[in-house]
DNA sequence: CGATGATTATTAGCCGGCTAACGTGAATCA
DNA sequence: TGATTCACGTTAGCCGGCTAATAATCATCG
């Protein structure tokens, strides 16, 4: 029935989210990286030295989320803070050698995770899945 | 390309998750309920007086997650703790009048949220979405 | 009956999302 | 120039997920 289907969506979505979070954490922890740090790493691999505000905007996160994660990454030896040359308000987050070296490893880990999650799905199904997810996000984003 | 599609899945999934979390929080906050409390409420509407351990098992959560959420719900006047009649280790979580009265309101709110999220999707697409999500969860659940 | 082991809830503390409040530096304008 | 406003990063603290460690109680076995 319709109502049942609605319940199923919420249930399926949140349980899948927890499974994804758990699997991601396990995958990245093998390399001394926490799940939330991958997003910042990916952006810095592409363009090093971005500010917390830039990263937050690019990732759709709140700035404090980025600054705190960056602090943990600094402690973990993945990046370090540098003063911005022309604007003392800004902070540049710059990868360490270790942070840079992890690029290929973690990208492979992420691919493996995605492949494991989507195992058995055809290319069409994968594409439709992404489409459905983006529709949902768009629907929720509309301030109606 | 294949790699791009994999990236798209992770990106789409996590951004959709954040959008869902934000929308759920906004929807339930209107009624003085936090997003994480709905799951416990739903179970207690069905069977009142369950223990934290029972709820955790039924919801697939860790027990401390339930006990802390229950504490906040107690503070919010949604439930209260009662001693178990025959086993002093157990605690029964029992709805207050307010917790019971919210049943129809919150169920409607949840239906509205789901409908808003899935707007524009056909019944077939909704069913397939749930199927895809459950496949993912099953894939990740398999140890190996 | 008493000791030992299992079960349960709780506490403490980490991660990752958020908002609000704060302080500092840049920029603007009178 | 100097005051005010704006922009940015950080801190503090909430929520909701988790694990590890505690404390209390039950159950079992000697």
C-alpha cells in the first residue's frame, strides 16, 4: 500500500545511511583517516591551500564543521594551517606529504566501497539511483 | 564514465542524506520533537513500555544511543522511565500523554516529509528506490 | 548458600553534522 | 583619518551515531 511504501522509504533510507557510514568508517580507518576527512582531502588534492570557507561552500557544509575536521586532520598529520599572504583573516589548509601520498590509496578505497555498495546493480540501475537521489535532494531543497 | 558515476553516487548519497536530515529536523521541530526521537516514538506507539535494549535491537541502533535519546525525551516530557516489575536490571520506557497525543500529528508530518522528498516520482520509481537502497544495505551488511 | 559469569542500563568520550556567539582583520564611508 | 560595518575563522555547545568501561542485577553452578 501507499502508506507502507512511505514507511519503507524512510526505514530503508536511514538504515542504508547507517550501513554506508559504518562501511566508510571501516574502509578509511585502515589508513588512519576518518570518514569525514575524505571530502576535504579530495578537494585539497585537486586544489591545495584552500580556506575553510571555500571548502565549506564547495562541500555544502557549515564552516565550523570544516574547521574542526581540519584541526583533527592537522593533529593526524594530514595537513597544516598556513597564513594567507594578503589577508590575515584567511587560513590556507595545505596538505602534508602524508596527506598527498594517500590520494591514490584512498581513491581506490572509495571506489571499492562504492563497488561493494552497488554490487549486482546494472549500469542503468546505478544511473537511475543517482538520478533518484538527486531528485530527492532537489525536492527537499526547494523552499516551497 | 564509470569512475565519474561512482563519484556521483557517493556525492549524491551524502548530500541527499544531509538534505533529508535537515528537512526531518525542521519538520519534527515544529512539534517539539527532535528527528532522532521519532523512531523510538513509533515503536512505543505500537508497544508501550519497551526497554532500551529491545528498542535498540528493533531499530538497529546501539543501546547507548537509545538510552541517551530516551533521557532527552524524558526531559522533553515525551516519556518516563518505570521500573520493570520482575527484573530490576530492566527499565521500561513509557509514553506520557503528550507522547501519545503526538502520534497522529507526527505520522502525518512524516508522510508529508516523504511525499515532499519523493515528489514527482512514480509508484514504480518509488518502489525501485526502496529496492535499490535495500540492495545497498544488504551488500554492505555482508561481511567480506 | 555463596561465588562466579552473563545481561542490562548507564556514563564517558569520539566523530560529524549544525547554530550562535566571539574576536580579529579588512573595507568602506563620513 | 577614523569609526563603522562586513567577512572570516574559531569556540562553545546541541543532536545523533558509535565503542569502551562501570555498576547493578540475575542466573547458574559448585
